[in-house]
C-alpha cells in the first residue's frame, strides 16, 4: 500500500484497481483506433457508464458510487494513464455532480443526480467566454428574468463534451448592476434544447476524441427554478468551490499522463542499448529517469493531499491550485524527458510518448491557467497569514 492509497477504504482501493484493469485491458490496446482521427470513443464511454465512473461523486441515495475525493483523484489518474481524454469525459460532469449534490435544491438533486450517476444524463460546465479567457469578472453571458423564466444570451468557449451533454452548468450574469461583478453571478442548470447551439468540434493539438466546442445561447429559456440552489447571485461562491474539485481532477490527469510517460521511458531504457549496455545505465539517461520518477511521485502526493483537505471540509483553493500547478508543469517536463529517452523514436507516432507530449499542455492551460493558479496561491498565502496573525 502506498501513501496515496493508504487513506482509501478497501472498497475504494478495489475501485482504483478495477479502473487500472479497465485501462490496461480495454483502453491502452485500442486507443490508437480513436486518437489519431479524433474519433469519439463511444464504446469506452458506454463501458464507463456501466462501471459507475460517471457516478463517482454522486451520493448513494441517488444511485452514485459516492467515493472520497482522494479516490476520485486516483481513478482519474488511472484513466489519464490510459488516455487523458477519458479522464476529461468525467471531468466537468463530476464538478456539476458535486455542485448539485452540495448546493442544489431537493428538487434539483432528485431530478438530475440519479441520471447523472448512471451516465444516462451527462453534464458539462460552461465558464470561459471567447473574449474573456480566465477573466471571469469580464463575463458577458446573461440570464434575464422574464416572468417565471430566465432568457439566456451569450456564448461560452472550449466546452468539453458539449455535444454529448444534456445538461450545462452555466455560470452567467443574473444581476448586471452588481458591484463587483461576481456578486451578480449564478450557476444556471440549462438542459440542451432550443436556443442552445453547439459549434463543430474545435481542432486541438491533443485531448482528442472528446469534443471541445463553442456553445451559443440565443434567447434560450429556462424556468427560474433552474438557478442552482434556487437563489440567484450565489453562483460565484458555488463555482469557486466546484473548481477546487475541478483543479484536483486536472492535477490527477497530469499525474496520469506523467506516470504513463515515465513507464514508457523506463521500459524503453531497458530494451534499447548503446555502447554495449542498456541506455538507463548511462548516467545522463539514469538521471532523467530518477528526476521523472521523483516529479511524478511528488505530484501524486500533492494531489491526494489537496483531495484529503477537501474531504475534510476545509477551504482548498490554495492546495488545489498548488497541486494543479505543480503536477501539470511536471507532466509537461516528464513527457518531454520521455521523448529524450526515446531519442528520435520519441518524435514518431509509432510510440505513445508523442501523444503524452501533445496531451500534457492542456493541464497547464485548462481549469484556469497556471499563471492564474499562481495568483490564487499568492493571494491565499497572504490571506491565511493574516488570519493566523489575528489568531495569535
């Protein structure tokens, strides 16, 4: 048992082992049938539904698996080790599951969580806008009251699983007069339908198979009861809590990609010989492997530590930001070093390491860029120091 798995129950350790088996037996042998052509992996998604992956964070009373965030992170790592896109398929869905579970009205929980738990209803979250990027305060998408309905206009960009999701957790403006702007934001639960238009797939360097799209809301109408929790203008606090889960999940994806790259490099370094010996025995290669392994292990421990903080009910924006920052930067470096170990073959599509190198940048840019993470970490360092000083 490792430090990362020691905090899990036996049932959760069995779950992680089951996911690892699914990855090794089903995903890794077939990923190349889907990834190069950017083909949606329907068969994998259907198996993931049957195995309960879409209900990991849903409560048992609504048909979910109800695992800890630490277990969720390790499951995510295993999926990303096989194909990062599959971890992305449950990413936004799990954040919206978490938000409805913790902040939804009883009616919202009853209406959505059972179907989200079995995967018959998939969800995605919509935050980023074409002109805003990580600057959510510059948001323009609005939901304006019209009788007992809300009329939504605006657009969101880089929405994962947009075409295959029947529910969108939309962060938007419900009080345009609020100062500062975030005090007038709500999370609105928008079902796919009239007034919601999904663009063709946006072409991407990596993270293929699972679509990313622009979603345009053109006078889309939803009942006023679609506001998460039933009370408007609470969305900023809701989504910031959800993003703690999202950033832990992105960190875990990075660990999975790093672990996959490390494993490929270790295997290749034992098979490939130069100057009469396996290349790992050359100090330059051996040092690379040692540093890669250290970075992956440290990233995993930071990610599980952030997950444990969240499970303990603590504020986790700093810890989740640290894990996401550290793990994603390390994944990028480990993927590059794996290519170095492979030499010229690392640049060839014959080996999986070139895919890891294409997938790794997403974790640096997604769920708030790493530059944003540094801002969050610095602000929380100062705020917590001030709190500690007041308490002394």
